[in-house]
């Protein structure tokens, strides 16, 4: 089997694509996997580092405004021609897109060449690129029921996020706490605002540290490129580090305080983690709020929107939950019930169906 995958722009598109590739290689060691993306975004570095062949090109985004739309249309035509040549050379059995505008010429070219096509939508509010090509695809994989209304002409199966498959297999290693000077026997709360961190939320967390109960520990992942410098010292029951293994921390913590990005949400459900979600207000269509609401409505998470976030409110919510073991257990059970743990396996099975039908 030869599979070509388009993914780019952000980790929310790239890492689920790489998770699918990882499971594919485990199931079919001889499977050939080739990636396509932008040559000036993070995928051009991350994907080759993981050992995959990578085609990259520049393409203008799908922007609004007359001049921008003209540029986007011209760029799309050029990119589609590039993809036609690339697919003619590679001859994949199936093409899979994970969103971002780079997916559009890739899927359109594959459709024209009569190669089976599949796209994956991670968010509760489907992205513009996926909505644009969904009617051309043989298969559309989603994580939320709401996507059916957004892509009414698509052949949709609600299978979840491939990242969840890897998260479900994650094992907790107590030594991860020991390495940063904490006691694995004491419950801990992990704070993670993404790999880049959040200056605004970090300030609130910093102020809240002095209000936390002394009965639990806190691990704060500040983010590698966070502009905010914490004033709280990294000592005692509070440790501040630039980066943590997110899946492992979700597995081991009593409570997680995180953003509500698609990958994080998939991991929370797969693991069955109790969480306080602080959706990023800086994303398109405010989709992280909609992602969070999918769990909040099931009593499977607590949400605090950033506009309502204060140090006192955050500390009160963390302390309240950490004092109530029964409530934490209830949230964990509900999150686990909402999770989908075999997205990658089910996607691969559907890919095989499409290939065999051709």
C-alpha cells in the first residue's frame, strides 16, 4: 500500500496525520507513506525529522478580499498543477488530507486522477479548506456530530482523532515527576497551554499559584516560546518547566488545566482525564469553545472562557475539584465514555475499503 498525506500549518493538522502514519507503519511495515505540505511551515521540518519523505511548496492561503482572493485562486491553480505532476509520479493508492489550505489542491488533483480520497476534520467547527473539498472526497472522517451539518454533501463517518489512538496506549511513568523534584505519591494538577504557551493565561496561573491548596502539587508547562516570565519560584510543591510530555501528564494527573484544541480534546477523551478547559479566543470561528462544549455538555469537563478568567476563579475551581474526589471520578468516567480510542485503526480499515473498491 502506498499512502500520500497532506498536512500543514499547525500541529493540530500535522500531529494527527503523523499519528495515522505511525499506526499505519505498525500495521503494515511495508506501507510506503509520503507527505505533502508547505515548505515554509513547521511540517517541512517536523515531518522529515520523523523519517518520512516530504514534498513541499509555497501556496497563498484562502483569504478574503478581492485582491487576496485573486492571489489565492492563482496560487491554487499553480498548486493543483504541481499536485497533478506529483501524483502522476508517485501513483499512490489513496490520498488523505488533514485540513489547512494546502489540502485543497492535493485533494482536487487526486479527485481528477481518480485516486481514492479521504479527509480528516479535527474540530467541532469544520475548517474552510475541508468544507471546500468535502463534496469531492470519497470519505470524510470527523470527531464531532456537528460536522455533518457543515458538510452536508459529504460521506461522513464519526471516527475521532488518530492522536487518541496513541494517547490510549500511553503509560504513566512516576519518574517523570521525580525528575522535576515532585513526589509521585501526592496528586498533581498539570497546566498546559500548548507548546508556545500563553502570555495572558500564564499571568493568571502565576497569580493563582499562591491561592492553591497545599494538599496537591502543580506542574506548569510554560511553553518554549512564552513571552511571560513566571514570578512564582519553581520549588516545593510547584514546578515550572518549559515542556512536558502532554499525553503522559494527562494520564498521570488528578486534574489538567488546558486549552481546548482538537488534539488535546481527543487525548482527554481517550485517556479519561478530568480537566478545566480554557479555550483559546485567538482561533478561527472560536472553534475551541465549541470543542470544549462537547465535553462540558456531558459533564465531562469544566470550561472557563479566557474573558472570564481571573486568578481567584481559577484557584477556586482547581481547589474545589481537587477537594472532591467523587466529582473528579465522575468527570473522568464521562470523559472516557465520550472518547474514541481507535480512530487510526478505523480510518485504516476505511482506507482499505476505498482502495479495494477501485
